[in-house]
C-alpha cells in the first residue's frame, strides 16, 4: 500500500496569512475606533482585562507549592484564584480575627504571669 502521509500539511484557504514584524510595525493602535498611543492602548487593555501588574514578595515555599499545583496552568493564576476564593468566602477576615485574639490573649497571659 502506498503511504499518503507527509510531514508537511498543505495550507488551506482557511489558514490565516503569516504575519511579519513589518505587519506589526505598520499597525495602528485603536481604542473605541480612535487612534491612540501605545501607552493609551496598553492602559485600555489592562482596564479591560481587569488585571494590575504589581511586584510582590512571596515566601519560597508558597511559590513552590503553587508551582507544583499549577500543571498546565500558570502558578500565578492559581494564586489569584486562591486569593479570590478567600475574599469571596470571607475566611481571611475571620482567620485574621482569630489569630489576633489568640495573640492578644497570649500576650495578656504572659504579662499577668510576669507582673
């Protein structure tokens, strides 16, 4: 039997044209139909996506934990999802209140024992 497979697949009419850097260099940036600067365009994209780029310091074990959980997804996405769930369920506030009560009680107990 004759093999009909090949390593290259022919382009079909549904394939988009290949874009080059020159294509991107000629592109105009538009928001709501108006030409805008790159900074304005980037601000509009960030506002639409609803994300804010920040720098945050996390403990190494925390990052390693989320990277291990990530699999195909990005670990930052999982951290974001986890924080969103905490906010939505209100556990952060109740957990923080519990920890503060425990620390204040421990501090008051140590002052009573020494004073």
